[in-house]
C-alpha cells in the first residue's frame, strides 16, 4: 500500500534530526534527511530517487527510527577482531621511533617490519605498517613512506 508514512517525531527529535542532517558523516546525514522528508510528507519512492537508494532502504531507515529513535540513524562501527598486528607493530615501533633522531637507526618501513617480525613474530606489510603509524601520528621516515 503506497502512500504517506504515519511516522511522527517530537519537536526535540526534529531538532536533533536537523542537526544530524547537517553533520559531516554523509550516510548518517542522509538517513536523518530521509526521516525529515518523510515527516514533511515525501513518499518512499520519491525519497529513494532523491538519495539514489532502493525504496526498501528508505523503509528500513523509517522502521529503525520508529523502533529506536535517533540512535538508530547514527553510524556504528562494526566490531571485529582485535588489531593484533597493529598492536604488535606499535609495541616495537613507538620506542624505536621515539629515540632522538641523532641517536637512532634510520628506520625504513622494510627495516621496521623486519624488526617487528623479529621481536614479535608477526609479519606486517609495509602498507599496513604505514597506515598504523599514520593513525598513531608518526611514520617510519618522517612523513614519507620508503620501500
């Protein structure tokens, strides 16, 4: 049965939806905008076309909002396994890279990966090591990755 949704929101929820709709997280903002458009009378097909999604996706967003409120629209990070390699890499790399530059070895990503494997028994690729170091706020080569 096509038609307008019976979805409703309090004034406080509408204000929170408006704030979320203006946020930097695009998927989260799109979900909030879709709910606001629903509240203003837009149908699922019209919203789906505007956002480039399936009508069922719009319906899922509405159902989630109706069941759980604003929290259901927020982006969630899926849980996963512990970052074993990243943790091992940081245990080795942080102390090595914290030494004064004049007193330390010239650590390239390759050398650092070899040292991590030697000390921790964990192999990590140069690319992954570079990502881990950047996320931590440092690098093996002062900002440039080397081979």
